[in-house]
């Protein structure tokens, strides 16, 4: 009877083996779960990066194709390898065509079709005083002839508004085609025929000064500027010929 009773329980070796097997299975499951989570995070980050690059590239492309020469200010396109500013005309959104009722308290903000936009990488100081790339920044001036055109910080009032478009893009490089060669900068009151835009997710390394030696993967597009060499020299509105060229 004693032998039969003792044979019904588990020995210490069997308990140790069972616990060890359970721990191995738990470690394997946690490792698999971590790998799946890392893959999912990488896929989501890659999708967000591609979406941000496409959205920013489409926005800059649309505005470049609507670029024009504003003769009154002598404003065409001013560009460097890592920043650009130009006058553009854009179609207002659908909200400006809505008929607003008298009882509606929130007024629809006005939109203008003419504006001066710019793009560059925003740099901020970290806790050690070093400059760190925060993302791609857009500047927008919706009044083309203000008395004083001062750039305001994001959220502040000013003639030139700044906004961080996306933190996913921390590098921009531009080239300008004049009809015979690619130029690293553009200035004056005219427009280049073509603008090459290169975007990257990583900032330019500190030990590399030339933006054309960017070592990371890039997103590239070449944009044709329809209004190049066709700036307006006459009045923009009929009957205002006496005001001089716009």
C-alpha cells in the first residue's frame, strides 16, 4: 500500500523538468512577441515616413507648379541647397465657398490664393546646447505687400507664419535648372525651369558639410515650373494699368 501511494505523486525531478519546460516556453513566447512587436513598429514607422514624404513632396510640387514672378516686389524664387522661398498661387479649399449662417459662432478663417512660402529644416538646441534637427518647417506669408514682414514663431501672430510640417523629414536638398546646367543656388526676380527636391529622414551628419554627400536613403523628385521665364510684366487686374507692372 505504501508503494502504491508513493507512485501516485510527482518526484522532485519531474517538478523541476516541468517548471523548466514552462519557463522555456514562456521565454520563447515573449521573444516571439517582442520580435513581432519590433517588426510591427518598424513597419508603422516606415509607413508614416513614406506617407510624410509623399504628402510633403506633393505639397511642394503643387506650389512650385503654381509659382510666379511678383514683379512689384521683384519676388521670384530664392533658393539655396537646403532652403527655398518663392511666390505661389494656390486654389483655396472648399471651406471658403461655404455659405455661413448668421447663427454660426465660429467664423471661417479667410484664405488667400497668393502667398510666399518657404521650406527649410528646423533646428533647436538640446539640453547640452547642441543644434538638433526637429523636422521640416514651412514659412508662409499671405500678405505680399506688408509694411513690416516679420517672422513669428509657431503659435504667435506675425506676417510670416512658421509651422513644423512633419518631424519625419530632417533633410532637404534642392537644385535648380536654368536651361543649360544645374545650379546649387538661385536668386533674382525670375524662376528656374526645373527644381530637383531630395528629402531624407536622417539629418545631415555634422562631419559632412556638403549636402550633396548625404549618405542615407533619399526620396527624390524633379518638378517642372510652368511659369519659368514667363513672369508677368503687366497689371494683374483689368483697368489698373496706371499702377504699373505687378
